[in-house]
């Protein structure tokens, strides 16, 4: 029996850092969307445990026990006692350490696949705790649908998802460490997000994001990887782009477009100028 789950890229349309907790983690207030591009996790019942990674980004990851897929499997087995041997294939398409939650989405996809295989409800409380222990972004990647997310990542309020738009995701092939970005913050007490209006057009969404929201990690990430500034400038130069911003702790940045076809056209303009960058058009909803 084989089960495939998609591990879609998470994009932070906004990310406000509003406080710091005694344990060192930060209070966040975020708007997240999920792109129709990502990794995939394929799980097959087998006579022995196996784990392989393929796909265009496979070389940047190792299959050791630290891999979030392996850690998700171990945690699931501890909670449920279901230790039947499994063959797992991770097809890695997203750049690693890039601010679009690839590792978190892989862990979440693994947990969803395990739940389907073993008929375990994916919203069981013990699984929610496991998800959060694997990473602050893992709970939202389990739902993999647009939301306002607070706390360190565990407070998830879904949005309608009625508004469709295009994204151009661009990573300069420079990994940025999330802890290093948080350490480099100058301020940790920024205002949270304002109340969300209803967005009936992409233009309204983009105007609201530009006027009322930020990615508070962006200045810190730019001190670590100044090339992020080049990516944002290149995105801002593209025709029909409505907003440019960094996602998560970087270095992936995105341009927001009316639809995927417009993002595709922008990709064709950008790609020849930056052959070393990862450039991926996508669709998303909010
Ligand atoms: O939870 P995750 O492993 O994704 O977090 C990576 C690092 O990012 C943490 O070790 C912490 O330094 C930082 N972090 C934070 N506050 C958050 C989420 C992550 O300080 N809400």
C-alpha cells in the first residue's frame, strides 16, 4: 500500500515579531498562505524500514535520524505504538533553510501520511503536541491552508481561502539559519497585526499587506545574507508585481501577482538574468 502526501511551501505574507518568551522563543503574529509547489512524501508498507531522498534538491539534505521526516516517524511510533516497517521516499524540490517551511512541511506530510495509513485522526491532541515539538511551523503545515497564526506557531485561525493569487518565489541559493536571524533582531516588541479586513481583490490584499504589515525578520536576515536585497529589487522591477516581501527567516522572497499566469510571465523575464537563483511561479489562496 502506498500513500502520497504533498508538502506545500509555506509563504509568510506577513510576519510580526511581537514579544519574546522566557524560553527564548518569540511571539509571532503571521499571515500564511500555501503555494501549489512543494516536496512530496511517499510512504509504502515494506518488509524493512527504508528512507530515500530524490528530487532536484536532494543533495542538500541527508537521510540521517535528524531529518524531520525521520523524527516525525519516530515520534508517531512512540505515540501510537505502530511500528510496522515502512519505505519512505522524500522528493525534495524546495530549497532547504529558505524560509518557506520545507522541512516543516515534510514533517507534516509524513504525519498526515502515517495517520491515513494507520487510520489515526490527524487532529489527535498527542499528535498536535508532537507536531509543535518538531518545529513551530509544523502545526500550520499539517493543515496546509491559509491562516492567521499566533503564539510561536500553535494558534491557528483559518481564513476563507476564497481569494486566489499568483506568487513568484525566488531564492538566491543561500541558506539562512532561523535561530541566527532571530538572534540578529534589533527589536522584539513590534506591534501585532491589525484586524483583517475582507479581501475581495488581489489588489486590496496587496495594498493592505504593504500599508499595514511587515516581515520583522527581514532587516535581520538582510544583515546575514545581503543578497536578499538584490532579490527584492529584482522582484520589484518585474511587470505587474503588486507586492514584494521576504518569507519567514529568508532568504526566499516572493512577488505577489494577480494570478499564476502573470507570475509565470514574470518568471520568464527574471530567470535568464539570474541563472543561479531558484525561481518558481505558484498559485495560492488566502
Ligand atoms: O521551531 P523551529 O525549529 O522551526 O525554530 C527554529 C528556531 O527559530 C528556534 O530554535 C528559535 O531560535 C527560533 N524561533 C523563535 N520563535 C519562534 C519560532 C522559532 O525564536 N516562534
